[in-house]
């Protein structure tokens, strides 16, 4: 071993941080592990957990806040035209496609909210809650406004690196997001596109046992990914440059060999994906070994 290698072996790196403030975007199909990767990045890159902004949590905090905080509910109504009183069938968001979609879920809606007549009156906030809790898409206007408001109000977005998990999901959303970030002088540090196959997505989704993870719904979700999410990544690559967009294989299974045969190691599999993400962010391999062993 030469002198330089000896010096390196004496140094143990416990923490690193991203050099400058900005946003790391995580995108990919349903069940690709964005949440797990985001949590691991928070631990390894010294990012506060509160600086992990997931699309699901943004939507959940919106409808829960509207229930619990009258001032917040009033803000949603006045600034974003979204309220518990406004009928989804007669509002700024109403379209024939949205009306048909909501009514196709009438039975599920009435079961979820324990009320009748929802084919004629489902409030905007009821539809937001139902979609969020059942993995359905909400109108583009809502997601664009909620994400922008969340970024604008969060202290982390201007003082430190933050992670945006699960957004954008369409070219329109990507265009709106990049324009908003530019107006706020917030740089996009990297876009991590986590990729898995259709079969792997279905296998993971079915394993979690959620009621809406039937085969038809899962096929529709993957088709949405192909037709919308992938083009949004291509759009960001065109706008930001290919050096800031990385394709990450999010299916890197690790198996432990036992007397009974190979046993899947979930923690090691997640670590393998996180290693790929960290390498794409420029973390040296020698440093990665220390970080992931902590």
C-alpha cells in the first residue's frame, strides 16, 4: 500500500453535505422507491427530514390543514379557489373528463365519506382527500399551486438543499415548476429518474396490499408513467442539460445466501440504489463506503 492509500484509510467520513442550496428532484413510476431513497439521502447528505417535500405529504397537509385550521381553509378558498363548500361539478376545475372521473368513483366516495348523493355534490376538498388517500391524480391546477405555495412558504427552500419527491409528473407541470423555481432563484441541482420495469412496479405494488392496487389500475399507472412522466424528464433534460439529469436503476436486488437458499435483503437493496444516486451526485466511492456504513 502506498503512502497516499495509507492516509486515505486513516480518515473516516461521517457526514457530507451538498455544496450549495437548491433542489434535488426525485421522479419515476409508482412504487419505484422514491420515498426510501429520499429518506436515505436526508441521512447521508445532512438534509433535514423537514426539507423532504413529497407530493403525497403536500396534498395530505393541504386537506388536513383545511379541516383543522379555519384560517388556512379561508386562504385556500380566497387564493386558490378550493374549498369544502364548492362542488367539483360546478367550479373553476370542472371539465367533462373530470366530472365523468369523479362520478365513476361514486360508490367508493360514498363508502369512504359515509354519505350519499355524492354523484351530485362532491366538494373540491372531498375529491382532493379521496384522490390523495387512494393514489389518484388531482387536477393540474391544484398540484401546481400547492407545490409552489409549499416551496414558497418553507424556510428550507431558500437556505438549504431540499428534496422534491414525486413531482413533476407531466410536461406541463415540469414547465410550470422550472419557471417557478427560476422566479424564486432556486437552482435545480439534480434530477434523479428512478426506473423500474412494469412487472417490478406491479410486483412491489401488489406486495403492499393496497385496495386500489388491482391489475387494471396498476397498468393504467404505468401507462401514465410512459406517456407523461418520462416526457417530463426529457423536457427537464432539454431545459437543464443532460449533466443534471441521471437515470438510476431502482431495481438492484441483493440476496443473502442461507442454508435454506437465497433470502431477499431489502435494506441492502435500498442501499445499492442509494449508492447509485450518490455516485450520480458526485460523491466519491471512497467516501460512500464510510457514509453507508454509519
